[in-house]
C-alpha cells in the first residue's frame, strides 16, 4: 500500500483508498484514475459498477450524482 498512496495537494496528508483507483482525503479532496484530483461535493455517490470484460466481470469505481427530482417526490 505504500507506493500507491497519493499525497493531498490541499493539506499534504496521505489519501486513503476507498476502491481500487479511487482515493479520498479528510479535507474533501479525492483522486480518481481517469480524472486525477477533484473536490468532493455532497451530491456525489461513489459506487462500484460491474462491467463484463471478455469472460470476466470486473468492478470499476464510478461517480454518480443525486438528482433533485427523486427528493421532490416526497413533498
């Protein structure tokens, strides 16, 4: 785990791995393999999506967003 840890550009702490290819810091900064560093918001949901690659099914980290339409139905 030593070499794969990223250092947060905001606070300088080591980031913790949530999924393979997705790491988080306590200050709200995250790092994902394909988009590099980004700031987390409250409407982000981090999940694993299953993708079929050849004969194998692999789990890849994805970022989804809460939509306000589902929350407005309860009002």
